[in-house]
C-alpha cells in the first residue's frame, strides 16, 4: 500500500462512449478510507463515470490516476489487486454457493487454475464474516435474498484485498434494513481497513449521512463537489432532480411533499408534536396554517413545506406582541384550530392564549392533551374536542364527527 492519502484522482476527465462525452470535466480526488457518493437523476452519467474509473471504459479525454499512476499504464494483474468492482448486473451462477462466489475474488492471486490455498480460504471466510454473511457460506447463491446476495458480492470484492472498491447502486432492490446494513458495512470497511469506496446511489438520505464527499451530476456536468454539509443546502436537491412538488429538508434529511393550497384549519404546535399532524393532514388533502413556532423548532422545518401561512418567532425569545397579533389574524379566518399537545414553557406561553381565544370565539378546538390530567381547559365552559392522534383527528374532521362525543383515550401522546 502506498503512503499517499490520494487513492483516485482525475484531471480534466471527460467520460462517454465512442468519443462522445456524457459527462464533462470530472475532477475527483478520493482519499484513503473515505466514501465518495455520486448523486444525480437517471441518465446523468453516474455509471459511465464509475466504468471509466474502473478501466472498463476509456476516457474520452483526460486522465485517471490510481495511487498516482496513470490507469492506462497499470498492468491488469496489478489493477485487479488494487481495485474491485461491484456492478448492478444480476449474477446467475447456477449451483455455486456463497463461499464459491466470494472465492472468485481470489482470482488475481490463485493463478490460471484458481486453486485456493488455505490462506485464500481463510481470506474468503474473513471477507464473508466482515459483511456479516459467514452464515451464508454453504448456501446456494441463487437461493439468497437480494440483501444477502449483495453482501456476498461485497465479500467477493473484499476478498480481492483491494485498496479501492467501486460500486454501482449497491442498495438498489433492497429493503430499508438491508440498505442501511450495506452502507454500514462499507463505512466500517473504510474505517477499519482504510479501503476507499466510490459508489453511485439513489438513496439521498443514506448518501448524505454515510459519505464524506458527494458529487452532484446533472445535464452532463458536475454541478457540485465536496463534503455534503457544505454542498447540500436549501433547494439543491430539488434543482438536481427537477423536483417542483416537494421540498428536501437538508437538516432532517427528508423529502416533504407540497401541502394543499387550501387552508382548512390553524395548527398550534411545537417541539416535534406537529410533524405527524402536518403529514397526516396533507395525505388527506387538508390544508393548514400554523403558528407560533420558533425558528429552530423541528416543527418549523416541516411546516415550511406543508403549511400555507406560518408565523415564526426568533429563537430563545418570548413570543412578541407583533407575532401574536399576526397569528390571531390568521387564526380568525379558521373555524377549526388544532392543539397538538405541545409542551408549554416561558417562550411559547402565548400559544395557550391562542387556544383559549379560539374556544372563546366558538371555534372547534381539537386537542391531543389528556382530558383527565391536563389543566389548560379545565375551568372553561366550552371544552375542546379530544382525540388521540393525527389519524383520528383527520378522520373526525373529514367525517364531520367533531361535534359528536368522541372517544376519550386512556393515554394520549403528541402522535407518532
């Protein structure tokens, strides 16, 4: 292994087919022990870049350096030991076992006949163990689940004892648990063995949370390159994938669909209690306004996507008279007000005044607070409508059952 920190570097690289560029000016520097993720829409050229980096395609222009050496001058035997590749191609190996598939990674070391020595067998078993697939060793590969097959393919790559692993969509066709497991395995290989990983992913959340560097690719160009914390900011993902009906929240790492353009109710929330309400009501086609939230409240990030009007106060400040007046004016246009059961403190105490004002004005106030244990509404003549969670709230509003005697839950939380 070289002492250089740079494992892969490209200079003025253009990639494509038959001398026609698909992606221009691909400048990459992948360091030892880091994960580099390629993100972009289908057809953006991610696979073409990976195939060029792995010497399966010749560059249209420019150079790929592996450990400081031009890839075109690296002998194939040395290249096979330095780099392993895991593509999306479906294997159909007949009656081969998982061990035999993983053992294919020893081909650069076993010579023409491929006979495994004891040392090779130990490396194969160690590779299977590293990806939590040792228990699959004697099972036929074709009988494994997609997640199990992917782990065995990574074990095969690991058995090559590479310094670089290139993967094309390693989490495709996998359920969420196997997606997470694959990314965790790759991260552990980088940390423990100093292996560098370059891969294309469609799972934005996993890419941003599991890699050190991202390349954003669109319309034949690298539109951004760097640490995800620096590259991914508001609007970048929407622009990358041409998303107009949803909003990616880079803080939460989630995509929020756009809300209804109608405003059917006013939500009073905070501390995360509003998120399941916003999302549930959006799915039922109900629109909403919301307030008064503080800037860094987690509810604020989702409300920005799903609520039409939103009243926001500065962090760590008591709700001002101006923000309170703004919220009361918006609430005045609604006959339905929802109390998500948010915790009450000094900074948001005026939100309780909003709720009491709504009841006093004859509005229907739905609340998630426990009727038996809360004090907010005890001394009032008109009581709110008690409901247990966001689903029941949506059902009661949709069916117009709010005026009927609803069932009273024995235990009420802020919805989950």
